[in-house]
C-alpha cells in the first residue's frame, strides 16, 4: 500500500513454505524527495521495486543507469545514498522509519560535500 493506493508491482502475500503474510507494519521513508510507505524490515531495494523504482545509481563515466543485479550484497549496482551516506547496498539494508534514500550519481557524495 502506498499512500492509500495499490503498489505498482506485486508483493508476496502468500508463500508455499513461509505461509500467509501476517499483519504488515508500515514505515514512512522518503525516496528522491517523495514520501513513500514501505514494509517495516524489508530491504530498501524490495520497497523500491514494489513501487516500480528500478534505477538506484548512475555510473561515473557514462552515466548509465544501474539497479538490481545480484541481490545479495556482492556487487555494487544497487548502491544509493541513504540518510546522506553514499554507497549503501540497498539489497541488504532494511528500511527504517524516516529514512531518506536518493539515487546515487557516480561515486556519491557525503552530506555537506560540494
């Protein structure tokens, strides 16, 4: 659920091994300056994909978009700026209430860098 609207992409609500999803607790995050709801404890990347956001960063040299690749924290394609900290692997970082997430340009910049 996103601000009372259905997600653009599907979320797993029933799993053959894990069973039915229990009641979901939502948190508020900000992605690229826009408010968004996410399931508490889910990985940032999962929350973004559920909202149809597939670009996490742009490469340094050619400014090519990158997004989900390995999904287990081994590559760097899902890195974003999270709470002002660049190079956060969003596939292994859980969302938290009030978190800010931004698309990363190149190597990223720390808050306050010019």
